[in-house]
C-alpha cells in the first residue's frame, strides 16, 4: 500500500509516540505476573533436614502481588485436572508489595515449617510435615486459592523417588518436570549450564541424570548458584514488541 498523504511525517511521529507511550505504561504499571509452565523450576531438595527444604529457580521476573502455590498432594492421572485431595502440605508464595523478584533468583524454602517473611516475599504453609524420604512430589501451580483442588496452571513438577503421583499432561518430562531419585539431591553448582534462555536452562535442569548430584544437597543455600536468564530472542521480540493494527486503528493515524 502506498500512502499518498502530505502529512506522512506527522503520521510516523504519532505512531512512534503511541508506541513509546505503550512501552512507558508497560514499564510503570506492574500487574501480577501471569505464570505458565516453566516459569519456575525445582533445582534441589533435602528430605532429611530439620526442617526439610527445597530450592526453586525463578525463570521469569515476578512482579509485586504475584502468588503461586506448592503442594505435595497427588494427581491420579496425567489427564487429571484436580488433586485427589488436599490433606498434606499446601504452601503459598507471595511477592510482597513494591517488590520484584528477578529471573535467575534462587530461593531455598522450608517445607512444612513456620512461615517465612523477607523483604521480597512471604511464604506460608497449611500444615507441619516433612517431605517423604525418596517418596514424595512437589507441584508448583497457580490457582484461585490455596484451598482450590483444581489448578489454573501447572508450572513445574518434581517427582521424588518412588512416588506414583502423575506428571500433568501439560508438563514435559526433562523440561518442566523431573523425576530425581534420592533423599537429597541438587542441580550441580559447577560444570553445568547457568546462562541461557528459559528453555535452555529448563533442559539443563531437567537432565537430572547428568547435572544433579548429592554434593551439598543436605545444606542448600541460595548463594550456591548464579544464574543468568537471557531472552529467547525471537519469542521475546514478537511476544512483547509487535503491535497488531487493524484498519480502524491504522486509519486513526491518517
């Protein structure tokens, strides 16, 4: 299409001003982060601690008021959309007001212990119980409330040892789901992958047979790893910066 319009420079100017305004709004108004599969992963656990604990890797920036849940209940089948019950430990993680947790952050959380409140987040559980010794599961998910049987989305799953609980069909073994075996294991702190886009890091963490070991797993600390999550360029550009104009919107510029 050839625009025959003497005001073309003004049209282009209005277009870029609008785009810049949208970017400014996007940067200044932070909504709750919408989480999808792979935005958080499990990179270590200890089922023999006092208390037991586990480590998560944040793979997407989490804005203030973002909430997700973690439990060790069961899923009967991969196709199941609801937990069989909520009678074990359910826990909530909330990003505190005015805070952002950056992608690449590692957080070690106690399981079935007292609530934890830091500057960045609040962590609380519904019951006091440990993780089963090489026979348990960790589901990370979003839901309307901690009492909801049916998640809105499964984010990540770790099946520890001989647990028979199902991997949700929306997750992929070796990427957004893992099946390590042992009472205490963690992603290696040396010799593995620590820089890459989300999918690269998920694949590396998901390779538990090669990249996980017991070294230091009984004393997990967030400072044991340093991760850098880089953008996956194609998806990053199109998902965040392409604006689709219909004819009416384009006509408003001319």
